[in-house]
């Protein structure tokens, strides 16, 4: 089962939508790569790279989305949710790059404490 998907894109999310659906936290001291973080009900959106020099920040994807597919009944439902984070008709699946994919597996009899 897929536990977490991280997607990146050079497009910025719809900030107005994010403000309505969640709370945006600003990193004022450049301790994180992205200036803004927004936790939503089914995803976390990080956007606007700012930690490094202006030139380096422009080479980094503008937005990163962390999402868990377990919250959706289908791929199309998840995709629609992601598109809502942007201006729906200004983004396409080809605008995203998969940057991380976590797989979860329950293995019976596998010891968790290695003592």
C-alpha cells in the first residue's frame, strides 16, 4: 500500500484557496527550504523556496505537496483534490514530478524491536 506521495511543481498554489481551507504558517527566519507551509485535511502544501540564494531558490520547485492516498477512493478523486490546490485549469498532470513515494507493508512475524 502507498503510504505517502510527495509531488513537486514549478507552479505556485492558489493561496486564496489554501487560506480558506487551512492555515498558512510563514517561516520568517529561513530555517526551512520553503517560506510557507499549509496543513490541509488531506495534504500538506509547502511553497515559495527562500532558504538559499535567490538564484538557487529559483532552481527549486516552487511547490511541494505531501499527500496520503488512503484519504481518497480513487486516483481521479485524489487528482481533483490536487488540482483544487492550484487554479484548476492552469495545471496538468505533466506539471508534477514525483519526488518521494513511501510504501507501507504489514509483514506478519517481523520483529520490530531489535534490542
